[in-house]
């Protein structure tokens, strides 16, 4: 601070001296101008000016020296202060570096993965309950972790000793088991020999133990869908006291050759570059069309035969089948390996006159006729890649119908193409509920539906027999005997189709064609009414009507009687009209065995109003 004040004073003195020199120079310049004006010599300078200038020059040098010394002192002080500042900055940088280093070390320590972190230790709550007081009384988390590790170490040493003891006990027990297994193996050999010797006795006593064992062994060779069905059927058979019987059909020795053919076919299709990802082997392209028609026709026939053979190759049935017997019907389930579907063939021991055996199980569920493959992938198969002819499933008496319910009970999960809802006609329950419509059937439900179908068809045939004899077995408010109409004739033409002849009071004869749907009795019977040209009376017996009479021509459909018959036919085939009639008869919930009788009763009641 003193140095700054001295510098200021020196600067002020320097300014005063410079101002004095400037005045002196001005006087000297004026003196020179005068001498020039007076033509006097200018070399001589007055002594007083020289003296004053000399004094001022000495002051100027003194001030300059003083300023130089002060400037040097200031630089030294500044340099000293700068050195102190640099030292402080260096210390600050060192502290920052040390701080960052410590921070990184702390982060490394926090992120460090140690062995104890991977140790499966007991939970802290359990540790605080089980550990000694000397280990669990600690508020420091670090100390607490060390205590837990120590406790874990001691526990593991104790458990290790226990484990060694248990291993030794296990070895001793295993040695005993080996000896017991050897004894059991000897007993097994003796039992097998005993079973072989008892075959004759089992056959004479009709004991199924050996048969069931063989069937269970063969079941391991079944494909997965049939194996699932077999397990369900066996469980149902045991649960319901042999209500059904289950048997595996086929020769197990044929499976190896069947699988070898399948394997060779797959290998062949993989080696072909142009083969498609489908069960069908590649179709050879037809030869180049030439000028000769005969050659073209021959190649076309060749392609046609190839297409037929490839179409037939899709219907390969697995050598083993499953037969389920219920009442008087044998249901045979087969697996088509190429199409990955299960087909069903019903075989009736006692054939029905009214229903075909092949279509006996048709429409157990709504629209499930079994005539369409339930596997959506089959629709993408190409029989002939040249004309892109697609595959269409065709039921046959050998491999049967591909019912959708059969795929469900066999574990084949395809996108449903039908609603698994029974064909309910006489029930007012709401069937529009999606949960009800998509309720998949179980095995027991299928057996119940088949049993109901058998009972319904038996009841239908009994009704037809009684009606053919002119007997109405229903309890109705209408006195059928007093009606002016009479059922004269009822005979089956073919499966599901019947002819009936009814006489009216004025001698008019009516022929009714009856068609029984596959979903009977869940659907009503369809009637078609026609007028005969012949004249019959109520006294005429059905014996006078020949089979050819049932096919006679009818009158013109435009006459009044035909128009009235058409109106009656529409009423008879309308469910709502039939319901109204049943309500009048106090029979809203009709039983299946009365369905055809009530429809005929409804028909006779309507025909009695004809004039």
C-alpha cells in the first residue's frame, strides 16, 4: 500500500517536472524566435535556462530511477503473490483430484460384487429369531452382515456333517434295495411263468386281466390322439361300471412298416427341391405338349391317375384303431396320419330300418355332419400343383366321418367350424350366449348323446311300427278315431325317407313324404303333402295299396286342394306352429319318442278341416 502511494507521489512529481521542462522549452523556443527575428546568433543559450534545464534533467533522472525501483519492487511483490496463488491453486487441484479419486473408490466399493451377495442365506427375520443374542444385537448394518455370514458358516458346517451322515445312510439303504430288487426280479420271473400257466384257466373262467394288460401295452403304440381317447374311455369304463367296453383293434406288428414308409416318404419329400410343405408328395409336371393328340391325351390320363393316387394316399389310416361298444353299437375311431384328423365309423349290430348306420352319429351337435375336414390345414393341400386342384375330404365306410366332437375328445385342438351346441328346437333357453355356444363337449357328454340317439331311434322305429298298424300311442285331447281322416299306409322307401297315405272323408287320398333329419329328435320331421289321382275311402284297407301306388302321379299343384295342402305343409314343418299345437295339448316339453306321432296327429287334425 505504501509502495502504491510512493508511486503516485513520484508520478505526480514527474508530471510537475515535465510541466516545468515544457515551460522551459517554451521559453527557449521563444528566445530562439526572437533571435531569429533580430538576426542574432542562436547558438548561445542563456545561463539561467541552462541551469534550470540541468536541474530539471537531474530531477527527471531521479524520478525515473525512483519509478524503476518502485516498478521492480511491485513486480517482485506481484510475483510473490502469484506464486502464493499458484501454490493455493495447485493445492486445490490436488484436493479435487483426491476427492474425485475417493468418490470413484466409493463407487467401486458400492458396486463391488462379493461372494456373500450370491450366498443363499436365511432371511433377516429368521436370523433374528434363531441366531444367538451375541450375534443379533448390532445396530451397525456392516457388523450385522458379518454376524449373519458367521452364523451361516456355522450352520452350513453343521448341515454338511448331517448331509454326510445321511449319504452314508442312503448308501446302506441302496445296498438293501439292490438286494431286494434282485429278489423281486426273481419273483417277477416266477410270476410271469405263473401267468403263462394260468392263461388256460383265465380263458375258461373268462377273466380279463391278461387281455387288459395286453391292451394297455399296445396303447403305448397308439398315436397321441387315439392314446388320449383310450385313456378317457378306460377311465369312463371303470367309473361307470362297464357301461362301455373299449378295445384296441389292429395288428401292432404293422406299425414298424407303417412308420418306415412315413419316414421314407418324408425323407423323399425333403430331398425334392420343388416339394411343398404338405403331406402330398410332389406331382410330376406333364410332358411338353406335342403335335400328336394321342400323346396329349395319354399325358392327361397319366396326370389324372397321379392325382387320384395322391388323393388316395392322404387317407392313410394308422394300423391301430379304437373300438368303443355302447349298447348295440360299435364305434370305431381311426387316425388319418396324413390329414391329422380322427374319423368315426359306427357299426350297428342290430340295423335300424329308419336310419343309415354310417350317418347314425351325424349332427350330434349343430351342423356337425362329419363330411368336412375339421383341420383347416387340409383346405390348403393341393392334389395337383399344375391345375391347383385343392383337396376336399370325402367320408367313406372304411375311414368314416370326421366329426368335430371326435377331434375334441381326442385332444386335437383345431379352430372350431361349428358351435358345440345341441340342436335344441323345443327348448326356450337362450342359446345365444357365446359361453354356451363354445362349450366344448367332454367324453361323458358324447357317450350320453350317443345313448340318447340310440334310444330315440329305437323309440322312432317302435312308433313307426305302431303307426303302420294304425295305432296312435300318444295321449292327446283329440280323439283320433273320431277324426274324418285315417292313416292307411306307412312304409319306408330308403334310409330317412318314408311314404304315408291318408284318406279324407270325401274320398280324397293324401300322400305324405316324410324325411327324418340326421339330427332327429332334436329337429322335427319334414313333411311333403301331395294329392293322389286315385280315390280311396276310409273303409279301404292299407293292403289294397301296392308299393307302386305310393309313387303314382299327383294332380296339378295349382288346384285348391293342393294349395290348401301346401299351407298345411308349411304349418307342419314350422316349429312355432308345432309348439302352439303342443301347448294346446299341454305337451310343451315333448318327449322324443312322441315326436312323429304328434306331428301326424297335428297333420290329421289339419286335414280334417279340408272340404
